[in-house]
C-alpha cells in the first residue's frame, strides 16, 4: 500500500514535472511565435513605413516636377510675353519710321515741286527777259539802221562825189590792227597789188589818221585796245565824210561777230584764215576796179 502510494506520488510528481516541461515548451513556443509575429509585424510596419516614405518621396518629386513644369510654363509665358512686347514695340517703331519716311518723302516731293516751280518761274522770267532783250536789240538795230540810213543820206548830200573808179596806185588802204605782224603781212600783200597803204595800231590811231588823210578803204581787226573794230566802224559811219567808206573787218570768229558787224555797219566780214585773193577781190569790188586791172609786182 505504501509503495503504491509512493509510485502514485512519484507518478504524480513525474506527471507534474512532465506537465511543467510541456507547459514550458508551449510557453517557449508561444514566446517564439509571439516574437516571430512581433518581428513580422515590425517588418510589415517597416515595409509600410518604407513604402509610405517612398510614396511621400514620389509625391514630393511629382510636386517638385509639377512645380518645375509650372515654373517653366511661367518662364515660357513670360518669354513669349516679352517677345510679343518687343515685337509690338518693333512694329510701333517700324510704323513710326514708315510714317516719318512717308512724311520726309512728302516733304522732299513738296520741296522738289517748289524747286521745279521756282525753276520754271525762273526759266519763264529768263525767257521773258531774253525776248525783251531780243526785242530791245532789234529795236536798237532798227534805230541804228535808221540812223545810219539818215547819216548815209546826209553824207550823200554833204560829201563831195567820190570818183567812180580809182586805179590800185591811186587807192589808199588804211590797215588798223594792234598786231604789228598782221599789219606788215597785210601791207605787203596790198603793196604787191600796187595799193597805197597806211597803218594804225588801234581804233583811235585810225580815227586820227583819217582826220589827216581820208583813205579809200579801211581794213580793221575786231579786238583792239582803246577802240575796237566795232566802235571804229560806228565812228566811221557816224561821220558824214566817211559814212560811205568801205570797211573790211578781219575776225577769227566771223559767225559769232556777224550780227555785231552788221549792226555796226561793216561792209565785208572776213574770217581768219582767209584767201589773200578774197581780200583783194573785195577791195577791187568796193572801188569798182576791174579784176584784171592790176597784177602783183
């Protein structure tokens, strides 16, 4: 009985010990499982926190990207607005420049039109003055012609009749020229045809010589000091004693001097150089001499 109780107590103690070991083992398993669950939960929390951080970082990056996009859009809008402003200013400046150029063109055209009108008025005035001068010159020439005609008529009435013809030896030719070379050359030509020759160095000298001795023919140059050929001819025509004197004028510009020579009363205008036979022929014609009357010495 006592052994049974002992074995029973031993079995109970063993059962208690076994139960305690099992309980401890279960408690340890529960502890390990709880630790594992806690670690899992911690890992899940850490993963969730990491995902949340990544999502927050992504959201922050997206916000920053959107902000950068918005800043770029604003920058581009500002740049576009500045370009539009500059284009508007350039368009305004170009319009102003075009208006200034148009105004300057209009002013230039107005000034040019005014200048053309002034030129036209000046030309019209010049033409009127030219016509008036031509009319006055024609009137002067007509008056001079009338005066010469009156003097010629008076001279014909007052002057003694000139012999109808003289021989070359009886004919005195006065050569008026300020060039000694021309005087000598002309005198030699006349002497070769047996004409008498006297010389005057200018118009005043010629007048003085005609007062001393009246020539039959006057040969004169145009340009001479003191009194030129035109003045000399007018003086000859104004004097009744010499009004009918044949005057032969020698000039290098016969076309230019033709009107003045006719106005002064020149009988014959010879242009330089002239044929010597032409001069002799004019003298013979003026004196009514036969062309074959004399021959050169």
